[in-house]
């Protein structure tokens, strides 16, 4: 008590914290502003120049109860949405090709949007994609951007690079005495997608994998005997926030935006985050993705 009275009589402030002068306040405020600006600047650099090029190779096992015995452990490389010409030039395909070749897949599947708009540097694109090899081949379907651009040119580029373009068509992969069916539809949203035509002739008890650009059409395709649908289109949203998820996904990719989903008792759909970017040249918590899928029966 004596100590308090002593400070009071002498006019000494009762608090132990020094009074912040105007000069100190301005100095600290300036430091805060500079710090925030620096943080925002670094964030801007990261989402624009770093994460869009941090390709992740995702490894996932998918159980298909209907999988033929000979295809146990069969490995599929699934990639999508390159959007070449929008902040991604054909030269960037070198790292993509290297990663895929290192993974040594049995089958390669591309699910559309090769170019963002008009085809660019076609010969280089063909040269890079032609380097991809798999024992059971390379398959592709077209996306909405492929249809909005010059779809004939995109079709030719993929074919010259060694891809079978499954335009409402299917093919049979035979291993030992077992068969696996790979079907594909043209872009279901803006293209000429025809699931009936793609599935025509496939036995009802067969194990079938469908390539379709937009994932949400899985709800319609679930009425057909399809075991697994591989899709892209969503880019995973490009920007994903904790507890919120994707801030925006394009039409027909809201429901199955990223990863593996069970649609009904039979059909599953896997949506890749894609490799390129579109609309906005940024990615946040949503790295570009190459997916290596291992098929299992149990």
C-alpha cells in the first residue's frame, strides 16, 4: 500500500507498461503493415508461381469386386486437364512425361481438356505425349475445352501421339484369358456424348471402366453396368480452404469434385485435380495431380 501511495503522490503511472509514444506507435504500425504486405506478396507468389507447378503423384488402390483375376494389381495412370496455352506450355510436359514413365503403368488414361482454347505448338505436344508408353495402351476422351476449341485438331493430336480416342466407343483389354473393358464418351456437357453407344456390346457381367470428362454425370451413368468412372474437369477447385473445400468448381463437378466416391452399390468415380489451370492462374491447397491407380478385387 505504501508503494502505491508513493507512486500516486509523485505522479508515476500505476501500470508497469510504458506509455506508447506517437512515434513508437507509428513505427510499430508501419512494421505491421510492411509485414502484412510481405506476407500477402509471398502468398501471391506461392499461389501463382509455385503451387501450380508442384505436381503430386497420388497413389491409390481401388477395390472392384467384379475385377477379373488376371487384372489383380493392374496399374492405371490417370491424368487430365492439361489446358496447354494457359500458363502451361508444351515444354512443361517434359516433367509430366518423366513422372508417368517412372511409375511404369500398365495402362494410361487421359480424360480431356488437352488445350485451353485453340491448339498451340501442336508438333511439340505430339512429340512429348508420344513418349508415353504402357503395355496395354493409351486411351483418351475429349473435354469441354476441346469441344469449344478445334475438336478435330485435338482428336488428331491425341491420335498421332498414340492415344486411342474413345469417342462413344469401347475397347477390350485381354490379359491371359480375362477381359477388362475400357469405355469412353465424348464430353457429356457440350460435346456429343452417347453413353448407350459407348456401352453397346459390353456384357452386363463384365468389369468396365468409363472415361468421362465431367464427374457429376456419374449419377446418370450409374444406371449402366459400370464399375469405375475416371473424370477430371473440376481441377479440384484450384483453391480449397480448410473446412470449406473448393471455393468454386465448374458446372457438372460440384458433387464429385476431387478424389474417390461411391455413387451406388456398384459404380465408383475418381476425379483427379488435373495438371493445368484455367480461368484463374492460381492454386492453393490443391496441387496438380497425376493419379496412379492400382486395381484390386478385395
